């Protein structure tokens, strides 16, 4: 009998959500995703500190922001030696509301990869799915720079991304689940919100059904999972990016996975077409307490970790 991970691969492209090279080697994902929190965690481990030391030593005159990008690209380059597909590298979350600055930083990241001999087709630039981030992605896509829109919590954000023709979106399952569970408090009954009944799963399903009904080419990559039930309920999604602990559970559990999502089923549901512009985006996002709160919170959390990474870079520079 196959494992759940092996069976899942029959329906969905498996992506590793980690900066740990050994984990990536162990589970053999097609792609890998990183973010400031994952890189911060990895660079504090002894086996990866040499990457920070090397970047600081090789670029003594680089600014902290330039060194941060150099470090992200160093991790990404190593990851691309392991995975056959793509790596996602994130633009500084502090630029989430600055379209022009996000575009410039994305170009710089791609240039750094290309100096390492990495084709831009193997790079996904991660941007927060704010209005400004989506507009940055729209511009970058016209330059052949593929983007991954992250911190995505609503169909409103997903539709704006589709209209911007971004390459990929990462709707966050677990953080949606977290919000609804916290909001319900003592009224929450876990058994009533498992698998297909999970609010995070339902959000991704709504996006999937909309995209497939209207033949939208933007890829959907479910992210931020809390348990394997959420993952299995989204089998059939274009991609799923999964943390090391959940990859391990899937790899060490025997079983069969059936596709829970399909294009045929999506088209049978045929959700209504929705137009999107800046006014409707901001109005609809503001009306969605969960999505607006989680977007803001996510940007703040990634910003906090970016600041911690800055501090590590400065400490390494002083030590050097």
C-alpha cells in the first residue's frame, strides 16, 4: 500500500514549505517555498550559519537590505540544486504597500539569481496580496518575472490576482481556520469543522471553483496547513505547500487519497463572474473582517521577522 504522500502526488504537485535543505532532500518536492520567518529560523541553525557568514564576508559594502536579499537568494540557489522545479523568494514585507519599491526589489532579486546562473522561469517572487502588491505583480508579469501572491485569504484577493495575470496564488488555509476558531471561542466544535467543513478549506475550494469555471490560468497553491485533514480535503488543487512535520505525517501514514477537487465539478457549480477594480477590492476586503485582519497581521508578522533578520545580519557583520 502506498503512503498518503505518494497517493497525494497523483492529484497535486507537492511543494515543501521550508528553508531546510535536508527536509527538501528527504521528501523530494517539486517546488519549495520560503518566507522571512522560515529563513530566519533556518539561519539560526548551526548548519546554515555559514551561508550568512559567507554572504556578509563576500559583500562587505552591501546595505542591510541588500545583504538580506543576497541571503535569501543564497538559500534559494541551494534549494534549486535539490528541487527540479521552482523556488519562491519573498520581497520585504515592509514594502507591501509600495508598488514601485516592490517592483524594484523584485527585479534586484531576479538579477541576483541570474548572476548565479538561475533562469527566471525557476523563480517565483512572493508578494503580499495587498492592492499594491497585486499591482506590482501585474507589472512584473509583463517583464517575464513570475509572481506568487501570498497572505491571501479571500476570493476578492484571488480575483484581483487573476485579473493581474499573476502566475500563482497561495491562499492560507490554516490562518483562516485560526481566525474562525478564535472568533467562535467556546462555541467552536472541532468535529464540525474538519476536512471539507473547515473554513480554510472552504475558502480555497471557492477560489478553485471560480478559477476553473472561468479557465483562469493562475495556479492555486494551498498553504498554511494545521493538520493533514485540511491537506487531504484539497487533494486535486494545483499545488499544496506543506510544512516538514505534516510532510512527515503524510509520508509515514499508509492510505489512499482521492481527488477532492476537480475541474468538472467546479464547472458544474459555476459561480457567478465578478468584476474587480481598486474600489471593489478595497470595499470587499474591508467588509471581510477575517481577510482584512489576517492580511494586516501577516504583514506585521513577516515585518517583525524581517527586522530580526536585519539584526542577525548586523551582528554577523560586526563579528566579521
